[in-house]
C-alpha cells in the first residue's frame, strides 16, 4: 500500500492576506485541492492523508471536504514536526510506502508521481531533483562575489518517496533537530536516497509571482479535447410555465418530470458529464429523490461543471438543439444564450442554441413533448 502524505500546515500569508497559502485558488481550484486530486486520481497511489493547521479546519472543509479523504491530521510547529505527526497517524494503517508532498506544489504531474513510485521498487528512498543551471554567486557586501560550483548541486522537489518504516523511524530519531525536507531526515539517519528527474513545472508556490507563473503554466500547457453527447425527452403537462435552457415561457404549458423538467439543461448536463465519463444526471440526482421536485436544473449543471473542473477540464464549447413544434424559440434564443453564458462561464460565441420542428412527425410533431440534443467540448491538460 502506497499512501501520499500531503503537508498543508504552513502559515504562509504572502500569497493572500485573507487565507493561508494552501487554500488560495489557482485557476479556479484551491492549491491544496489540486495537490490532493493529483494523488487521489493516480493509479499508483492507494490513499491520501492531509496534514493541516488546526486553525485551518474551515478552509480545509471548503477546499476538499467533498472528496473521499480520511480526517486531516493536525500538524505541529514546523514542517518536520507536521510530517512526523502525519507518519505517526499512518503507522497503524499498514502503509508500505509513503510519498511526502508539499501542498504548495499543485502542478505535480502524474508522470513525476509515477517516476518516484517506480524508483521505490529499487530504493528505500527516492526524490525528484533538478540540476542548477544558473551561475551561483555568493553575496559579498551586498554585491555579487565569488562564484560557487554548481556542478554538484541539486534542487530538491516533492513528492519524496520512502519505505514507510524507515522514514517513520528516521523522523522519530530526528525529532527536535531541524531539516528542511524529508530527504534531510532520511540522510541524517543513514538512509540512502536515489533521485529521479524533477520537473520545472512542479513549482513551489510561495509568492504572488509564483502563483501568476503557475497560472501561466496552466494556460500554456498542451491540452487534449474530449466531446460529450447528451439527449433528453420530456412530455408536456397541462400547466405553465415551460422552462427551456433556463428561460421561462410563462404562458406555455410546461413539461412533466424531474425537477423543473428543463429538457435542454438536462441534455447539456449529460453532455458535460460525458466529457469526464461520469455517468448521467440520474446517477448523481436520482429521479425518485423528492429533493429535486421542481428544482432549478441549473443546480445539476453546476454539479457537472464541478466534476469537470476536478478532472482538470475546461469547457470550451456547447451546442444544443431543441426539437419541438411550439413555442417558437427564435425570439428567446438570445435570452437562452445569455443565461447559459452566466451558468457556464463561457462567452456567448461559444454557445450554440438551435431549434427545429419535426414537420409534424412523431411524438414531437404531435406536440406531445420536447426533445433536446446537446454536445459539449472540453479541454484537459495532457499527462
Ligand atoms: Mg430529464
């Protein structure tokens, strides 16, 4: 069993005055959430344990409270003490290996996690590192002075991986001494540490400049696209209002069914869920659950968007076709696109809404109901 131990007990307020650094949003998701998701979804990782400051519980719940995680471990006065407490908490769980990671490195890639995990098959400890390429000089009287050799220097990153028992014992023996990372703790106890290639994009976010840099990295990263499809039908009822794509037709009979029966939003929700292969609307909101009776279907759409964001996805475009004889959609089309723009956070030139009749044929032609088709395109970070 291989567990990721994520350290988020830092007090750093250089990123934002109103919250600790692990909880600052990075392109829409808290830094800690990005770090946790990187490990939680990794096939080589069996579980994730987070260590936090006891005063940050509220932030923790907001950031990752909905994910399947064990309760957080309360950290100590230093990073080293927090790591030791995290390891002690894992001791009873039979972990064979542990990957200790700083929450402040949210851009850790799946490939890097895999490299560290694979190195642990052959070594008791392995950590990612990068060579130093810049010339290093000593600061002498406030000015650049003598050059230092960079030949034998490494910049250490996380996750640092260890055979569980050996790092737990090393931490116990080194308690009270001061090491800036877990490799330092291991080395002090004579554990041999291997290194694997780190990644420049695995930046540690400690200043507002780092945060902007990380945002630029995310924006510039290569992305792949996935397309999801959704379809839904609802039968007409006797009473108004009809709600289509978030727009109400007060004088037209409405539709029967789940929630406000917004057939267009249901098809669109299914299409977005499909981009992350997360089932359909009924998987997440069972139709027999009375809570959703008459509910605004925007609620379902928001849930699908949250699942998409968690998967690292970004919605790029949607295309919806409504199939109905009446009412005419044309006069309300722009209102629908404006409402969808609000709900989806997309500009209207990426929101296509079309409508057609079915020439009097079939159940749509007989005016018995409305059908909707939707296609959603989302982009995802590669790797
Ligand atoms: Mg439906």
